[in-house]
C-alpha cells in the first residue's frame, strides 16, 4: 500500500460484548468483514459499568476508510460500516447501544 492523496473518512462503532471476549477477537472479525475501503481500526474507548450490565463491556472503535482512487461518499462508508456491524452480529453475541 502507498499513500492515498484522497481524504480518509472516520466512523465510530460501539459494541457491547461479554467481558471475557478479547478485543483481538473483535478486531479480527472487523478486519474479516470484507469492508472494501477499511484502512485501519483503533480501540478508542472502553467502558464498564451498571448502565451496560454486569459481565459486559462497551467498546468503541474508530474505523478509518480510504480509497486510493477517489474520495469516498457517505453512502459508501455507511454501507461498509453496516457490513462490519452485520458480520459482528453473525459471529459473536453483540449489542449496539441505542
């Protein structure tokens, strides 16, 4: 990969999962989601508390999307983000905050 002259687009996705589920497992699922323009993923927040339930944790990931050929539009990035959410729902017990 080289550097793209087109801007990246960030989206945050928050998931609530069982406490014992390793972050590495979630990252593996995110990267295997066939999201065409996904360049990077960073864990940016971890929360535990009564609001989300005993034995659970809330994780927020910053997803970075970028194309080498053009600027991505919102609809494309939303579709890619939805692919990731669908794959997470398929592979693990996950909740998305309201």
